[in-house]
């Protein structure tokens, strides 16, 4: 039985720089910080940074993890100001739901989601 999302991993060529950038971007310090992995607790979910052994020729955006936000325009602009690149500008995808995505300095896709209907599951069911 699949229990739900637990961890999103971003591979980076410079772990120390990535830790600094992600600390600013997600406004939290890593709770686990080793030379082989940095882990952040983001609203009860794991954001992990792994050093790339050899940089890939390209990264894919076929799968995107979306991080929930209260104000998608503000967060999108804030990440761009921190050095993220534009990927997908905020767009309404139905009802009040808005998605966007940026590229971190290592070309990983970071999805942003405003969805006022989403509710976290009861912790007792996970």
C-alpha cells in the first residue's frame, strides 16, 4: 500500500551552495546536514539535496513536485529574485488552482501550487 508523498530529492553539483540557496528559498535550515545529503523538513515533507556524482547532460521536467504556497505570485517572484530561472509562469489551471514552476540554480524544477481546496491528510492515517 502506498502511503503518500514522503520525499522530493533535488540533485545538485555543489551541495554547500545548494544548502545555502534552499535555506533561503524555503526559509528553513536543514535538519540533516552531511557531506552526502542535506534534508529539510518542509511542512512535514522531506526536501532532500543529493550531490551529483557527474552532472547530467540535461535534466527533465517530466515529473514535477509542487510545493504548496499561500501567495503564488509573491513566492514565484521571490524565488526569481533569489536566482531561480523562469520555467512556467503562474497560470490558473481550473477553479482557484494556480500552478507555476522555476528552475533552481542547478536546473531542477521546483513546482509551486496554490490550491485552497487541498487539505493535508489526518496524521493518524499515514
